C-alpha cells in the first residue's frame, strides 16, 4: 500500500512541474535539458552546457558551455531564454497547452528562441511561424497562470 501512495505523490508532484514557468522535465531542474541557451544565438546550434558554468533563473538551473555565455545570460536572461518557458511552442500556440520540447528542434525568429516537441512538430511549426507566434503570445500569459 505504501508504494501506491508513493506513486500517487510522484504523479501529483509531476503535474505541478508541468506548469512551472520554465520546462525542466520531471526528474531534473535543468532548463533545456542542460543545453546552453546562449549558444543558439552565438553558435547557431544546440550545444550542451557544463555544470561549471551555471546559474539559477526562474526556478531552473541553466548550464552554459563557457563563462562568456553564462555572463551574457546573466546580463540579459530575457534575451536568451526560450519563449514560452522552453515548452513546445507549437503546443502553446495550437493546443493552448503545455508539452515538453526537444532542445535540438529549435528556431530563432525575430531574435526569439522557440523550441518544439520533435522533428514532426517542428515541421508543422515551420509552415506557419507567424500565425503560431501570434497565437502562442496570446495563449502564454493565461496558460502560465494556471
């Protein structure tokens, strides 16, 4: 019976993580699964961060590939943090809901970083980014309040 209570508590606590302001997954507090958010802008690719270069922001741990990237983020976190808290941008826009995101499925549009669930969802996103950004920007403030 104790194991059933334990499973229930894990499930309930997992639900609360799903609506955290920054997506970190269920078993971690790392934003972007430990990828360096600044590298998308400076190196134009997904780069794993290192625990030597980290900071806390909005309840999540952010890792960076270098001290320079960490410094850039600390100076302007809103510039480098992914939109919609790093949740899947398509899900926020199209479904008005939270979904996990793959740090390898990303796009920078008008200086803003967007992540998507997987390659298939990213392809859907790419077909109408302006529409999805408009919807996502409209949905996000109310969605994150829930």
